[in-house]
C-alpha cells in the first residue's frame, strides 16, 4: 500500500479507480501483504515447524481463507459456520482446530463427522458432551483442554481472555481433574493443551508468563501432550509509532519453556496474518462545520467497521489523493448511523478535504468485514482482492433487495 503519483494504491491498483468502478465503501485487500505476513510468521517460528491455524474469525471471506490455505495454513474455527467456510475453502480437516466455550451438540457432531484435528474443550460439561456424542458414533475423538492460565495479556480488557475472571478455559485445578477424567475415557483421546490469553498483544512478557505456567502445569500432570496450542493474539502496529509483537523474542521464550515436552506447537493467529492487508475505501458524503471541529461524514459507518465503536480503536486514515494542502480545522470522521458511537478517528492537520473526496482507513483486514452488520439496513460492502494489477471481486456488495 503506497502512493503512486500521489494516488493511494493497493499494489498496482489505484483506490480512486476502484471507487469509480465499484462505488464505495469497499474493503480492499492486498495478496502480496498476505503472502509476506505468512512467510514472515513461518520464518520466525521455523525452528519448531508449528502447525499454523488461521483464526477464521478475523476474516471469514472464503476466498481469503482459500489463499491462506494454499500458503500452507490450517484453520482455527469457533462455530459450525466458520468450520463450513474453512472446509469450503479447501482447508485440510487434519489442520483444523475447533475452539470456543459454547459448542452445541450439532457443532460437535459435525466436527466429528468431518474428522478435524482437534476439538479444544473449555469445560467439563463440554468434555462429557463430546464423549457422549463420540460414544453414540462409536468413535474415539481427539480433544484438547483449554487452560485459563490466569495471566494478564496487558491488552484492552475487552479482548483479554486469559484471566481467571474471563469465561475462557478452565482453571489449573479443573485442568488436572479433566486430564485424569480424559485418561480414563474410552471415547476421547486427550492430545492437546491449549491456551489463548488475548488479542493485540504487543509485548512478549505476558506470553512468557503464560509459557511458564504452561510448563509448570505440564510437568505436574506428567502427561505427554502431542500438541500444545498457544492460540493467537500477536499484536500488529496500528500506527507508525506503535510497536508490534517481536516474534523472535516470543519464539525464544517458547523454546526455553516448552522444548523439553517435545510437543508439536500449534498457533492460531488471526490479526497478524490479515490485519494490515486490508483498507476500507470510503467517500465523503457531507462536511458539516462545527464550532470546534468539522464532521467529515463518510459513506462507511460503524456497521462496516465496528472496531472504533467497540474498542475505541483508531485506524490510520489517509486521503486517497494527496494534495499537500493542510487544513487548519480539526476533522472528526464519522458515519451516517444514528448513534453517537458511529465515529472513527479525530485528526488535526489533516489534508484539506471537500465533499465527495475519498479516504482510506488502514489495517482493517482483521475484524473489519467479519464484525460488520446490517444495522440501519445498510448493505455490506464489496470485498476486493488485489494481486499486482489484477482486481478480483471476492464478495459482491450486498443488494438492498437482499435485505428488504
Ligand atoms: N484463538 C482464539 C481461541 C481466539 O479467541 C482468538 C481471538 C484467536 C485465536 C485469534 O486472535 P488474534 O491472533 O487475531 O489476536 N474483535 C477484536 C479481537 C477479538 C479476538 C477474539 N479472539 C478486535 O477487533 O480487536
């Protein structure tokens, strides 16, 4: 993503031309960045050749999942819908893990029929349910147990999952109990310890703490886990000053703490694979002057990109055509939805804008389209994947007639 002759471009395609051709808002992704992210991830963790399962919740476009699969990754899913999409995208079931606190009978049954690698259970009740279904199907099912290590991920509270007050996983005491229970079961085979302490983690220290807990617990259980699933959470840089997770340091910590167990490591990265590959292109409908700031009213809204309204997230916002004329006004970028939380970023010294100008919001490839909704009966945007100068529509814009 860069400016070519002052025109914001995704690989070799100008955002301006996409807007002309497809109208706005548009989710647009770069294949080159996707490939780079995956190669970079693989390279940094190469020494223990992990199984990398893309967390489908971050981006549920089947074509994106297919490209990720072709680049060698598996999938981490949390619902039957995500599992169906992963399978449709051609992901090998033997590379699929199923996470989540509330898997239903139908979901477990479907996962068993599709012969996926692991169902990562999060409670005793779930293990009993899996066992029951497995028994009725006369099968032995591979499971993991998700541990809640009670470690602070030092990220937003809304996206922390590894503290004891969070609903995820089981505490240490229950973990030991469930290992014992599983060992004695005829229809389940315990293969994995899984953890996931949160998302957008930019410092390796919380991971290090979690790894120490995992190490201690495995030693105490004295059980040979074929897999240790460390979840995802690797943070990316949302603005040029913010740091991202140092993979090397995380990798060293993993080796230090888990090497002796000789288990295969599984990762479930979402954001770090797709976060920076996507932009949301939007057009200014109106500019409304206000005493303290001008409201830049966009045709994209919180239903298209929820992260600012949900988490107060700021997405780097740039003009599609650069003019170098700076405005003296403060701009607040907002959507047309009837909610005061329907606002994006507030910026000073932005380029002078006028109505009908185009802007892009960056780093929306993860939890952008996948969190979108039809609130206010707004059709979902078109999704486009760019490969060099090739434009692929990977999901059509929803039609109003689909909604009414
Ligand atoms: N594995 C499990 C079990 C998870 O719950 C998650 C994310 C992941 C993997 C992938 O985490 P990642 O590598 O993407 O951080 N909507 C929020 C993020 C919610 C994350 C939920 N779980 C956001 O937009 O920031």
